[in-house]
């Protein structure tokens, strides 16, 4: 069933996932298109962003940085929307906006969370390289990772929404980029299209040895967005003074219990101490006010000059969002995952 | 046997310790007092500093930041010395200097590692509050911890060489200091003499609950110099944006193997991410050039005005160094541990 003007389709959280989500953890419901009240805007969704952080919001107790989705409520998510109707002075029907309509065709907003997109050529990029994932890459790499020319920068999920931008900005700053992906098609793309210096497949049995060989001068910056075995292979290679911005640990989002021992916290703390490593977590919502304008300016320049490429993995139809999201958590996407919910 | 002009006593590393060092891991040897060659200075030791980092240098493979002590060689250590004889233009007999003579009565130096102390009133303080441990506290707290007025700062080993200075500087900067010690005498001293707001005994069975109660607004800065159960109790209380300078993990220096599981690295990384925590290791040797002058100036002012107090745990006689060192690793010292090796 495609998007219509008469019905609102939405996916609600049906159950808190046990480990990797299943299609049954969300439920498709239909209902009337809501009516905007005083000061409200009615939005129609063109594109829905699917991002790993959403997995954390499906747990009964959500993460520190955002409220959990209640059972029976619509799954949240960033969206590109057309304004259908507006009782808000700043928006009029037909406007293209960045919003947070979630996994549904229609949503209401009081306007405070909307950003006008004007006549943006590729509006879905506002959900990817020009939006939250790209901004995450920019702040994490430049402000926290601080790569210097000649530094070795290691980035995992290196063809994903965040990783691909991290690696390309690192190259622009003169660093040597060792990329990590899952799969030969992604490996070829990372080398041939994104221009990374080395690209390894994390699923190779001797991945850790390959990484050591690929980093003969150690690792100066590790952009942490996966955790798990990749982090284990990176840790012994970190240089004195290394920086580790932490933007995600997707390998662990589906953990039901902590991994088996031994407890390596003392080992990690010892490495942090001896090598004077800085490990710093960040949540991108904290940084918009100070850094978003610089990000937009720089990204526009890099994309305009062809120095930075964005790749989208576009899925057609809201009904396919659950399967695409589960694939994202397994690394099956190839580029920024976006669902085309409705025609423009 | 006291220090004499005729014989050099020295402790050499006899064996790599298995876990906590034993007195048999070092061996007292005697030999002739060495003769200074061209450009060399002969030093006589007045005070020897004993510090936790020395434990790491006793392992077969030393830490990243310093070479291991070879078997049969003298144990290393910072010292306050009188110059006995000099073939170096910058030093003359009788000069009081800060050096690295190690665990022995006499040593030679080429002068490059010596700092003139002039007619310092309390020369042993050059090994404590006015030296490496005090500087560690200063840089770690101010540059990395960055406490703001009203912040809750937690410091462990809070009557020790580093911790006592951390806590007192934090108080001077307007923070609320929650101190952790082992033993009632230290607890009284931390409250009554050092003026910390709360002081807990880490050996109390309900220590973690006490810490939670003592930090109703969470923890903004945790100065990590112990690790172990203290860190475990601190971690869930860290606030969004908390800073964790890591200067030591003494609780683990004697670990023979990693602690039993589960592996809590993902848990730690998840906390770092969600709470945007900065965990940063540092080794004080990196910071002398940029920050030592500011440290000396500030400390002189604070000590001069009585705003900052230094407490020394002084042991008499080089022969007692091994036992004192083992006690240090068990938290038995009360203040900066210094061995008075020879009379001035």
C-alpha cells in the first residue's frame, strides 16, 4: 500500500527487542491523517532516515541522551517532509522541511523542530552527509580526533553514513586513512571511489593481523562507531597521544548480557594511561549551536568541488522500513540508509 | 648500617615480582663510592622518593613511558642530593639538587637530569607537593579535569602524595570534594586538616552506596589514580560531560591476570558515549616544559598562604625502603612517602 492523502500509516513499537530486533517488534497501523491545531503544521513524509541509535530507543529504559519510545507509540526518526497544511506563521503548504515525523506518513509539529530546506537539490542528503550523520563525522573527527597531516586515522563502517564522511574529511586534512568495512563490494568502493589508502574486511579471519600490518606507524585517531572485535584489534595499535572519539558502539546495541570475561576494563584503563590516550564520547545534539554553520559551509564546498562524495542506500516504501533497519544493524546497508516514504 | 662516606649501599632488582612485591624481589648490595669522570657529578642521597609507578618498572616488560629496571641494576627513583664532587661547570660540592640517583647512597650524573634547589627550606618537598606528585595533581586536575565552581570532584587515595593536592586545589577552585581513603585516621585528617567536604572509607562494606549518597548531584570530575572497586563505584555516578583524568591504577599494578568476567569494556564505552565522558590518560613527564613554572608559582603561593598543606610520611634509613614501598602499594603510607637516606 503506497502513501495516500486519506490514511496515515505508521510503525509503532510493539515489543522491546531481545537482542537483534525482529519484524514483530514493530507493528504497522493505519489511522486518519491528523488535523493541525492552533500553531501546528501538518507534515507529509518524503524520506525517513534509519540510524543505529534508534535501536537504543526501543529498549524499555532508553539511553541517557534521549527518551525511549513507549510501547504502542510511533517509532521516532528524522524525516524530510512537505508541509501539507499550516497554522504556523513561518510555514506554508508546499514548504520542504527537515523534521522528526518518525516512521509514518503524516505527523504534526509545532514548528520548533523544523528546518526549512528551501529548494534543496537532493533533499534526502539533509538526513545524511549534510545532516546529522555528516555532522557527527565532522565534529567527532575534527574537534575531538584532531587529525594532523600524516596521522594514521582508522575508521570502521567506512562506507556508512558517518564513516564515509569521517574518512573523506581525514583525507582532506592530509591523514592516511585505514578503512574497515564488511564485504568486498564495499571494500572496492572505499578504495576506488572514496580514495582511502587501505581498506580491510573486518570479517576476514586474520583481520587483526591485517590491521597491524596496515598501520606500521600505529594509530593516531580511531573514530569509534562500532566497538566489538574492531575495537579489540585497534586497541594495541593506538599510539601515544591517540584520540578516540566515541560516537557509537553498534556491535553491542543488541547485546543481551555483557560479553564473557576476563574483565578488560583494567587493561583498557592501563592503555589509556600509559599511552596518554583521550577517549571521548559525544552526542551530536550538543554541538549544533556552535558548529553547524561551519559544517554546512565546509561540506557545501567539499561536495561542490567533488572532493567529498555521498552515497545513499535508498529503500522504497515505508512498509520496508523494518527489514531495512534490521539490515542496518547487521551492516547490510551500503551508504546512508534512507526510506523513500512518499512521492514528491 | 647508616650512610658512610666510604661505601655505597644500593638496592638492585633481584627478581620480577609476582603480584605484590616481596622483600626478596630487591637485594641490598654494597660497593665502592663511584668516581666522577669528565663532566660528571657525584651525588650523595639525602631523600629518596617512593612512588607507585616504580612497581611497573619492576616487571620484565616495563610500561610504555619508561624503561624497565634490568635484573641486577639499581632500582630507579627521584632523589634529593648533595653534590659531593663535580667535574661539571654548573655544579659544585655542597649544592643541593633534585636528581634521579635511585635507591642508593651515591650516584653519578652528567648534570642533564639535575635541578638546583638552592637553599630550599624543606628539600624533601621537591619530591612531593612541590615536585612530580604535586605537579601530577596540578596538571591532571586543572588542565584535564577542569573543575568549575560547584562541581563535584571525587578523589581517591585522598591523603596520598597526589590525591591530597588534587583535593586541595579542587577546593581552592570552588568545587565540592568527595574524598576516598582507607582508614579512620586518614578520614579524620582529610576532613579536619584538608577541609574536604565528605570523606569515605573505601573499605566499608557499603562504600558504593555511601558514595552514591555523598554525590546527590553526580560526579563531574573523577581523578583516577587507583582503579579497582573505587572506579566501579564511581562509573554509574558520572555526570553528562564528566572528565576522568587517569594518572594511575594502583589497584591493578600487582594483578597477575585480568580480573574475572564479564568483560565490562562495552559497558564502559557505552557510558563514555552516552554521558559524553572524557577519559584521558597522562604521564607527567610530558608537561614540564609548558606548565611547570605556573605550577611552581601557584603552589608557592598556596603553601605560603596556608591554603594548601603538605604531609610527608618519612621513613628513616635506606634499609627500610623495601618494606615502605610494599606498604605504599597496599595504601599503608599516610602522606607523601619519602625515605631519609642520609643526614644533611
